[in-house]
């Protein structure tokens, strides 16, 4: 089958889709388009820098890129450098895999104050995402309030609470590490409107905050139930039970020698961010859980803080003309319209882990192959000519490897990598 496929996005969902196409359609060609010179999406810009081993998933995807029938079109933005209509003209099928890397809003007063950041932006800042490299978050006053009780909220609190020595084996960007070290932070807050059983974090992530060098995680024992109740079964119930056990351990600890406190507070919903020109505090309302939903009680309280990070979910932002259904691309089991499909978070919303994208992408690729009636579009060679005419500096995979090698070589041991955080820096290595 000499079919030509385009994948928009080089994160996990896109790369699992590329691998599935190679196996399902022998003889096909797959071109993977990425807005930035660096591939791997969420693995590079979303995974916590101290979870460096998780980033090794990219080695598997690198092997896919090294296949002769797979080509990387880095530094090419769909909708700007080339349109969706032009992709449709040049490829037999287009698979959208742009993820959901856009923060949802709280929808409360004070959200536009200086010092309020979405988790995508904040995580992108310390991970060197080109769009957020210059975020320069306000960390000049004590107190950061993180809204959310999932793994991303834990990541933000943990990264902020670690010492430089604890970051020795991470690839956190130097500009962020310097800013965190210079910050006077001694108090971190994580707020969730629901309870500890409903929290979205995993035992592995939660367990990492037990033994931090200078930070003690604080949990109010009165907020913890004696056991996990409700309709949880199997693996889900096991995760909830492990989380509860760790939270009870945290509630029992006494570590006065540690000068940073990370407070995990449940049953608290933000209703207003306080301040005049910048964040000065946050007002929250206590909640009760009724039939699995957080219900307001009318009892409010305030805490002082210098910044707020919201980790309450994400939505996708596809190229112009692609239909939306809330925060995802409108689709039916991955079908968007004839010849266009969607995989990953852009399809189903931000859920699951990196490997979760594997079966999801494979299921959609089955539909792609099932729907494919004819193959004869020109593919990437014609697209390359088009981009050259428009003066677009496309980055291929060998060029990306050159950038990546330079990132390794410029790191100060024992840190593994020092990333380039601007597109201009990456292109300068090549040109």
C-alpha cells in the first residue's frame, strides 16, 4: 500500500499512531508535523523534569522516526505555514494528534491578576517550552496556591519545594532552577474541592513528597476517612487505598526541622483571587461531598499567597476549520470527517498516562485503514517544495538529533541535559 499519511503532532498519541500505521499499512509513508523543532510533545514539555526516566519513552519513538518511511517535519505549524486544506490535498489521510496543551479557566474574580498561571504555562516554563520560556512567574513572595489535586498539581508543588541538589539528576531548565532557588518560598498549598478519595493523583506521585530534603507535606487527619468507600472496584479501589495509606502517613508525621511546608487541603473550592495589581491571597469556600459531587457550604476562609497555579484541566486548540465539541475535537470514535481523524487527548480529553495513548491510537488507525479506499496523493515531497517556496525552515529528524546532542553536551554534570528553550537557539545550531 503506497498510501501517504500526515500526523499533526509528535507527542505520544501521534507517535503511537505512526507506529500503528507502519504495522497496518506496509509500504505506506508517514509524515509527522510538529510546530517546534523538538519532537515528543508532552514527553518533552509536560513530564516533570525530575521524572527523567519517564522521558525515556522518547527512545521508542526515536526508533519510529528512524524508519525510512517516516519523516519529521519540525518547525512547521499547521494553519500558519501550511493549511489543513493543503494537508488534505497532499495526503490520503490526516491524523490530528495535537494534544490538549491549553489551560482551562477557573472562571472567578481575580483570575486575570498578575501572578495567576495555568499549569500548562507554569510547567512549560520550568520545562523550557518556547511559548512559556519567558513567563517569569512571580515567586518573590512566600506562598504559592496550587488549585487541583492531581498529578500535575503534585508535580508543581514538588518541583518548587526541591533543593538544587535534589534537582541534580533532573533536566529542569537553568532559568527556572535559579528562580526557584532564589525564591523565599516556605509555604505551598494544594487545594481540592473534593476529598482525598476523589483525588486524581497516583500512589507513586503522592509517595514522592514523603521524604523531601527541606519540605514537609502536611495533611489534616480530620479530612481523612477511615477506609475507602463508594463504588470503587478492582485496580481503582487499590489505587485509592494506597493513596489513603500514604495520606495517613503524612498526617502522622512531625518534621519541625524542615523549613518548607506543603499543605494538602481537601474540601476547598476557590471563589476569588485577592489583590489589586498582583496576587495577594485567595478566598476559598469549604465544601461537602454529596452523591459524589462537591457542594458549597457557605463557609469561607482566606490564605495569603504571592501566586496561584491552576491545575484543573486542559482543552485542545486545533487548526482553523477543525470542529470542536467542548474541549476536544468533535469526532465519532476518532473519525472527524472523511479523511480526517483524531487521537489522544485531542480526541478524548486529558486522561490516562503516556502508555494509555497506545491502544487509543491503534484503535483509530484501524478505522483509518478500514476507510481508506484509494491511495495516490503526492505526500511529503510536494509539501517540502511548498514549504521551501514559502521560506519555512523545516527541521528534519537528523537535524533534531544534532540539537538534542548539543543539549546533552552543554549540561553541567550530573544533570543529564540542558535544553534550548527558544526556537531561534535551536535553528542557530543548524544554520
